[in-house]
């Protein structure tokens, strides 16, 4: 089972977010006019819309981190993963407006606009260094503890960095190791929370091991049902970027035991 409530060290999360955003900045600066028009695996979004979405996520950080503290019980990270699918249409409309407002130009203009987003977000995140990890922050779905909220920003940047890789090629995947580690753990914990039990052990080395799925619980030795995959494959499965049948039986995923087929529980994130 995962910890009752995994904690993330704010200083490490801030450093991972900064490194991830700098990797994205470097990737955006390499984009050509042809790259910006390439399709992505995100419906009608081109790379241009994907970059605009990342910019929009970063642009919102200053107001979210400096605004008044919201009232109410904070959302958990697991609950965050459940709510994301409900806003897909809203996000599409927001991104279309953001493209029109500053991302219609050539690569140099797009990169300059993205630079402003990264710089403003970095300053806002650095400004939270003296804040307690539990300080409430207002986000789209309600209040969330600061430390958890920053982890959700890692989810956005890591998942969409991989979307860039899907459009441009694996060599373009801009990621920070600690950022990928945090997102892997969050999604593994969310899976165990969403599908409680102890019949299946999910292993995502070197970052996460959780038990989930109803059924007989093992207490020692080798579990009868084991699923093992690498961090990026797990992130893609958990976010619906790849379907279970596409990787089952390949080198990217091993699944043993009669309860080890997890396709009915995925994706976790909309």
C-alpha cells in the first residue's frame, strides 16, 4: 500500500519545477516554423497550441501563489487526478484564446513569449521559499496545500513535455529526473488510492512501488500479480497517452498473474 499521505519536500519540488521549465524553455527555443505546425496526440492541438497551454499554466502561477488564502478543506493529489477530465473543453477554449493573444507569430516570437511565462513563474515559485508547505493555494478545483499544488504543476510540465516528444521525436523530450520521479510517485499513489487493495503490486523502478486491486493480499515472498514498467511508460498509461494493449507484452511492460491486466482502471488523468 502507498503511504497514507506521501509528502513532497517543497525545496526539492521547487528545484525540480525550475529545472523542468528550463528544459522546456530550451526545447521551445529549438522549434522551427514547421515544428510549430506539427500535430500532437492531443486532439486538434498542434505544437503551437501545446506551447501556448504550457505558457498559460505558467502565467497563472503568480496570481495563484500570491492571492488570498482560500477557505475550505484542501484537495488531495489523488482527488486532483480525478477532476482533470471534467475541464477538457474549458481548457481547449482557454488555449485557443491564449494562442490568439500571443502565439500566432514565428518561432522567435513564440520563444520570447514563452520566456516571459517561465521567468514570471520562476519568480513566483521562488517567492514561496519561506511559506509553510501547508499554506492553502487557490487552484481551478479548489484549495490545495502549497506543496501539493506545486507537484500538480510538475504533472503539467512533465506530461506535456512528453507530448512534445511525441510530436517532435524522443530526442526532444525535455525533462528533469526529479520532476519525473515526483510525477511517477503521484500517479502510482493515485492508482493505489483509486483501486484499493493488495492483490497487485505495481512497480515503477526506481521511483515507486504500490499495491492495489481487490483480491488476496500477499504478505511475503514474490507477489502472485506483478506489473512492472518504466517511469515514462507508466506516466503515458496513467494519462491515456498510450493504451494498455499497445505496450502489454513488450519490453516496456511486464505483467504476470491473473489480476495483472490493469486496462480497466486506466487512464487516471483526463
